[in-house]
C-alpha cells in the first residue's frame, strides 16, 4: 500500500489490551509522520493512554451511534478495532462502505467471513485474529508446521495451549489467578463447550464437563499447568492444512487449582446470565441465602465445601458478607464478575505471565517425533502486562506491515500466510516474544 504524510490510523478502544498497541503505533507514527486518532467512550481513559503525544489525539466517541462512527472512520486510512467482539460488525460494515482496511484481534465470526468477496473486490484487507490467542498462536504454529512439512515430516497430531496467568512470585490467592484481560470473557469462558479430535474420533464436551478432570502439561522452568479445550478446534484443521491428523485440539492453560475451583463455580450455576426479574437481592449475603434456599444448590455446595482447597477458594470470595450490590448487578454472572474484579485485581506491582506451547507429533523416515515449542513472557507490572503486550504488539505490527507494503493480501485474512507470519514473528522476537523448541523421539 502506498502511504503519504496524510496517513491516518484510527484506534477504536483504549482498554486493558490496548496499552502496548497504542505506544507501538505512536512510536511508528512519529517515525513515519502518520497521524493517530484514539477513540473511546471513556475520554479520561483515552487521554490517559494517549499520554499527550504529539502524533495525534484522544477523543470520546459513542461507537454505537452510526453518525459518530461513520464520521471518524471515513476520515481514516486504516482502522484498528480493540472493541468488544460483538461491535466489530458495525465497524466492518462502515469500513467496507468507506473503503478502509480493518485490523482486529478477535475471531473471524460468520458475519465477518461473509464479507470476504466484497472486501476483496474493493482491494481491502480485513486482518483478524491478530492478538495472542488467536494471533501469535497461528503464526508460530504455521511456521512450525511449514518447517516440518518442508523436510518431509508427516504431522499426525497437533495440540496448541495458551493462557494468561499470574507470575509465581505474585501468586497470592487460593485461586492462583488474577485478571489481566477482559473480565467478562473470563466469566463466560467455555460456555459454548468444546469440540476436538482425539485418536481419530470427534470428541465433544459440554459446559458442565469442561472443567472436570483436566489434563496437564509441563512447561519448562514453570511446572505443571492444567488445560481445557477451546470452542470448536476442528475448524482450524483446514486452516492449518492438517487434514488426516489423529489428534487436534486448541486449549486454555490455567494453574491446576483454578480449574478445580472453577468447575465448582460452573456446577453451582454461578455463571448463569439469567436476569433477576423479581425480588432482586440487595446484598451478597441476601443473594447467597436465596441460592441456599434451593435444596439442590445447598446439598451440592455443602458437598463441595468438604474439600479444603475448594472451601478456601469459595471463602476467599466472601459470598456471605453484607456488601451492597451495585445497580448494574442483575444476574449471578454479573455478580460474580463484580466480585472477581475486586478479589482478582492485579496490584500495581503484580506481574502477569503469558504461556504458550504447541505440541506437534510427526513421523519422519520411519520414526515418530514430538516437538514442543514454548513461549513464556512476564509482564512488567499491573499496568504494562504481558497480556497487553502479546495482544497489542502483533496487531500493531500487522498495521505497520500493511502500511509499509509488506502485506499485500486482500480479503478476510488471519495470520497463517507466510507473507504475514514471517516478518511479524521476526519483529516479535525483537520484543522478547520468542519460542524455544524441544524435539524428542517417541
């Protein structure tokens, strides 16, 4: 793409994961004489993240207002959406209308995928899944897959694990977890269940099964982590060109105790999103007593609380105190999110930890091998997190690569093409986002 001094980058959203993206693009904007507009509904947050830099400005915008949204998109060269995934379709429709390329870290949903032909016809690029997971996982996996295929290896199994957890030295609660990204996504994780491939058979787990009896892997220099399968892994078999494999799964990593406790949360219905319609509780204690009035809930709860680890975790959340509920709490799920945002908050000095590992089995010259490719990255503090860095950097780098003409693809894309993953993995390695491979004969 040819760029000029009038190149304008629009960033929509200044939340937790946008910190490093904003700073990276600010630096590149100064180098290239680009202009950036950072737009968020919270002007104080936007101004804080913008930090009085000279290469643009921060503004308040109501993204669901079609006039406000259109007025800033049509004046931009490219658009970066850090908004909740449910809002991407609004932005995408305007980008298509005004012929602007779009970059997001979110999954390509059905509505976005259907725009592929129209986006190609206008010579635009809508590049999605450009964060950590999805994002860095795609790039690093495809580099490894293409490398194995290049020397004649036949891949028979693929597992990709990723998680954002707390660094061991900052692990100070019985859940062994603190929030480093969108808390609502934590509450809703796994609700769609999971579909994956195991020993050639399609396996399916519903929400109530997902956190029971989780398997574990060992991460070098860290130890054992538990994992649970993500959504529908099968759709990525074709994406990764791995037709014929016997095992294929994409998972989320957590400390083992987290999965044990979260299973109890799920089984007790505490992530239920049903809106309270009548006689809504006004305190946590009132809410909890109403739950216990149901004999089925009470029996399950008392049984779970016989486990000392579970009892410690549940007691830590203080469900029996008399804290008043804020007005926006209107369901079990929203109450749980509100409580966890208090109990699992990162302190200013806390460091989070991002962990990713690919496990690929392949055959070569009559022998079978396993390659484990791992990346760990620790955050700086509670503001400059590893999560924000690994979500923001690949997205920002993708925008720059496009503006500088390194990426010439059009249509709906994710970063599985060498034109994307080769230069971006090299750039990521310069920011200490590096994978270490260990290959063993099995």
